[in-house]
C-alpha cells in the first residue's frame, strides 16, 4: 500500500501490531512531512496522521494523547474534530484499526475490503493495489473501525442543516470579518513561509490580504497557459495588495502529459475536476520550488456565499428555501467534490493545502447568514454580497471587491485546452478523459 503512495512522500514508517487468533494489523504512512508529526505510540494506542492540527507541531501526538486520556474513543474523536485542522488519522487500539478525518474532509480517507484484507488509505489506488475492490470513502465526522469480526461505521458529529438567524447586513459583515481574520491566524500559525494560489479574484485576494497580516513571509503564485485570461491581469492586482508574486506559464505542448498525471492522481476522468486539478498541481509545483510547504487557497467560499451562477438559477426558479438547502448540500459535499481532488493534485510536491473558508466556526456562522445577503433575486450576476461587503471593510480595493467570478479552469485556459486536445484525438473531452483513465488506472507510479 505504501509503495502505491510513494508519490506522496519519501519518508515512510510501518507499525505492525499482533492481534489475537492469528490476526494482525499494520498502520503506516508515506509523507513529505517530518516523522515526529506523523506518528505517536503509547501503551494504549498507536497513531499515524496525515495533515496538521494547526495549533501544534506534533499532530499525531496531540491526537494520540487525546485518545489515551478519554475513556470513550467516540468522545475523544469528537473533541479532536472540533479543532482547527486538516487531517486524516488511522489508529490502532484494543485490537481495532480505526480511521477518521477532519470534519470538512480536507484530507481524503478511504476504506476497502477484499477476500483476506480490510484496510484504510488516503488514496483508492493503494487499496486497489492490495486487492481491495469494495472501496468507499470515510465520511467526514464518522469513525470507521475494523475488527476481527468485520467493520463498523459510526457517526460522531456532523454539520447541522442551516438555520438562518435574524441579523442585519452590518452585523453579518462585522462578524464575518472577525471570523475570516481569526481563520487566517489559525491556518498560518507555525508556518515560516507560505504561498497563496492567487488569481486576483475575491477569494484569493481576501486570503492574501489576511495572510499578509498574520505572517511575514507570504507570496502569491499564479499559473496558467501562456495566453490565459487570468495571467493578463494578475500582476496588477498583486501590486494593489503589495503581494510578492511569482507567475509561471506552462506550455500547451505539455498538456497531454499533465492530463494523464492528474487523471491518475485524482482517480477520476471528470472534466471539471481535471480542469481544476491541473492548475492546482502547477501552483503546488511552483510553491514547492519557492521553498513553501503550505499553500493557501480560496476553496469553500462559493459554497458558503453563493458564488456559482447555479445558485442564482436555483433562487429564481425554486425560491429561497431551495437555495438554502442547496448551499448546505454544497458545503457538506465539498469533501467529495473539491477537497479530495485538491489534496491528491498537490500532494506529490509535499504541499499542504489550506483554506481560509474551511474554518468550522466560520462555516457555522456563514450557514446562518440570510440567503438574501448572498444571492439576490433577478438573475444576480454579482452574488456573494456579504463576503464582498466584509472584504471592503477589511480593506480590499474596490476593483477586486466587485470583480466578477471567473472559474479557475476557465481563467487559466485549462478546460479549453483539454477540449482542443480531445478534438485533436477525435474525441469529445469527456470521451477522451475516459480513454485516458482506462490507460493510466493500472499504472503503479505517477506518470
């Protein structure tokens, strides 16, 4: 399994635990991160962890000691899940191997069953490698356990459906500004140097603005194809924020190579996911070359504040109750739709992706903001009104505050390039990616 994940890092450890009746368990990791942060052993439990608990540099020890001190593993896991963090964890205790992940699902974790094995892994390809075919994801907020008798899946905690609270726009902006600033402090603490995936759009600009206030070594990273729309304006917006910026273009001739690599990494032939993952992969590559190990992004904002045009269509076609329900579903589904893909696209460079908008307190408050502060009736092309107003209060320049959203796959030129590449092979983009997926899914190392 670790050989199947060697692209995730050169440091690896295996801890083998003998159980009763001839059964045994092994837990381990492959990572670019330091060993001390990833493994903790005590008399009661052994813990391995991928990711970070933001307020400590020894995440596995923090989790392991919480598990040791609590008489109930469910109680311990629930308290850990309330921490500002991005992680997946597997631990061995009382002849059980258990796994769980942060409540947002920022780090992936899957389970698999085969005739003679049950296992947990950060990537499905590692499970397929050892013969597990019945593969599914560990749901954020759930505790998955493997025993000699089989496996169980227990709900520990979850995001509650949104209940709007009466408030004024001024109150919403004030509270949102405070929570955004606190989230920035949380995700940048203990980080010496970090990058921001910077497009000049609202989300990345808010992230860069607040990161600069909490960390002395922040730089922007902007990537795309040579003729991408995004790169034509990004330097202007970086100067407005006094943000040091590295801009790197990638040649169109290399697109086929990156398509193959990304389809293998994210384990799906989905056009939207591949088109988003490629520029994130590029940004991580550039950030790593600049000596950064953490890159900040704006993921999660559109789901909280109604950034996509589909939300305006929902409001106009079905009403505010339907919009509220769709926003909640989007937040809950982000692990599967966005975060798993993003982690897998950036992991080969030892980059940890963090988002200002993935803070639990921020999410809970944002879900309570009235939807009329997010999307307005009548074919709203601006949307995200409350975030824009909060960004203005925080000091973001007006031309960025009111800049309309452009999706990363369009701004960087990647989706259009994939469509042209597919057409050159005589396929639609969707059929081309299916063909690539069939070709690469059995490859044992990163293309």
